[in-house]
C-alpha cells in the first residue's frame, strides 16, 4: 500500500509517450498475466513456498508447470513490462521495474535454492520443466498438459482480467475503461 501511495504521489517525469503506440500492450499482457497468475496460484508446484515436499510425487509436473515452473512470477513480469511501456515515465520505471526485477531475480533464486535443498530430486524437475515459458515443450522435454491447466483455471483468469478494469481506478488511480462505458458504470 505504501509503494502504491508513493508511486501515485511521485512527480511525473515523462521519458516517452507510450499512451498511443503501446496502448494495446497492457491489455494483451494482462490477459496472459491473469491466466498465469490464477493457474500459478491454484496449481501445486515444487517452486511454490513449501513445494520441496512435492518432489517425486505423481503428477508433480502437470498443468501450468508444463508451460513454466514460475507462472506467478511471469505474471508479475508481464504486468510490470506492460505498464512501463504504456506509461513511459520515470516513476513507472522505478515502481514497475522493481517488481519485474524482483520477479525475474526470484525465479533465479528459487531455482538456485531448490537445487541446493532438493539435491538429486531437483534434477527431474529441472529437466522436465523450464523457467522460460514453453521452452521445455519446444525442446521436447515435456508436453504441455492443457487438461491439467483446465477450463476452470482459464475461466478464473478470464474473470480476473474482466474485473481488473473496474477496480483499476481504486488500485491504480487511473480509469482504463473506454469512455463509452462511463454512462453504464454510473
């Protein structure tokens, strides 16, 4: 809450005008980010907090983990990059950039810690999954488990995506819904 308040009160030092050429980017990034966030938060994974205990269990590599072993952190990264591009100011680079660095650095740190803590049990996970989305599938190391992701998670991600424009003014202080929807919401 403090970081959001500080960001909202920060002076605007524009570095580029991304509002026109990048206006589409947050919408697309957030559609994917919402899917990753919901699937990541609702799928058991060895990289989640306390997930070391899942090593060696049947189905440990299923669902969203077959796309990336860090789905929530990729959601944060996409959210950050989309907002930096469209805002184009110094405060956004600091605020959203910090989240992107934390998420990307978190992936590296989590993999390092899992390798250290899990030892040989980390090997099958690392060989069957990838931190980079779709890389394990592209390299033929593990097929994507679309059924494991499931329709319910996909619908949850879509519901979150559709809800965000309505709560964005309270969270981010900026209305992002098109003007033609304003009479509908009043």
